């Protein structure tokens, strides 16, 4: 990330290149989701948030785990990374022998009942047959897409009601924050308790604002993956006759991701 920032020509306040420590502080700064700290107290900014609190929390999780070692697996063959052995559950690997590519169990858990190798040509035939089974013809695709559009209209009404409920809860948090100020002014709570409770209310409010933005932004978002899957299944006819493996692999990964 530092290298990318330098490639863009961005610099720090003193005109020097951004270093790792500066970048780490930037990624930890809550001001980007709409709040900031002053004298150890949280305040809500008047500026529009650049990111959602959900994204900010995801970044913090990545930063907290950045020192863990992540082993990179290089995929050299067409269908590695997609299959597991039916006997032991180990990953399937591939190797080239006498001009042909063979797939077999890695046997990383020890001895395995699987003793066979499968040539890529035979595997490719099975893959094509599997893809053909999910093919959706044009009339069926059109009917399904039309139904999705009807469901979208129904969901729009439901999401409108849900967003209004969240707006009401946000208003409640604003009222709680206002009451908290009066409680503190009346010296009913200590400075420490006030600071702690205010930070909790602000963060909870930001979580709700993030959910509200997701609802307003998504619209038909929940149905889009289904519509995309139907459209992709409609295109599988062209995928099966292609000799190159990448479109087949992309479709299999997409199908697995969508079904999960």
C-alpha cells in the first residue's frame, strides 16, 4: 500500500513520502467513518463519512491479523483448487507426465483409498456434462427474471419500512446523546462515565447509519446475485464448447460461491 501511495505521488504534511507508520495511523483513524477523538472524548463530526463503520471495522480486523503468515498457493493447472478427494477430503493436485496432465489426491492426511489418476481430458468431459445440467434456456430465463422483478417490487416496500425503523432508532440515539449531556452537566455521572457512554452511543449510532446506507444503496441487491446466476446459466451453452479452461473454471467457482 505504501508503494502504491508513493506511485500516486502522495506525500505527508512535510512533503516527504508516506511511511508505513503514517499509513497505519491513517487506517486506525475513526474520522473516516464520521467521528473523532479530542481529549480522549469521542465527538461526531459535521463532515460526511468517507466510509461506513462496517468497512472501518473490517479494516481493523485485517490490521489486527496482519502479522499472521498467509501461505500463498500457486495454481498451475486448470482445475486445481476446485476439488477434494471423495475418500479423505484432501485437496486434488495435478502433475504433467508424458505430455498429459493428471489429477490425483494430495494425500496430505496420510494413506488414502484413492489410488487412481484422472487425465484432464476425462475430467474436462465430466466438467462439460456438469455445466450442461445447469443450462437455462431463453424462455425459462425470461420467466425467472420477470419473477425476480416482481419480488423486487415487494421487497422495496419492505425495505422502506425497515429503513424508517432504523431512522427512528437513530433519532432515539440522538435523544439519548442529548440527555446524556444534561445528565453530565447536572453532575449525575463522572467525566469518565460520560466519556465512556458517549463513545458507546456514537459508535452504535454509526453502526445504524451504516445499515441504513446499505439498505438504501442495495435496492434490489439481494436479488441481483440470483439474477446474475440465472443469466450466467443461460450462457453456459457457449462455455461448454470452448476449448480453453478458464471460462469453465470461472463458472464453476461462481456457481459454488453463489450456491454457498
